[in-house]
C-alpha cells in the first residue's frame, strides 16, 4: 500500500505530465 503522501506525489506528477502534454497539443489520446 502507498502512504497518503506517496499517492499525493504520484497524482501531482500525473497531473503535471497531462498538463505538459496538453500544452504541446498532444492530448488527442485522452
């Protein structure tokens, strides 16, 4: 199991990745 802080960190990284892809116009997959 992940701790709450680990989950929050993973979510934060995922959100940042999606934002970067969106900025580059590569969100056609979502």
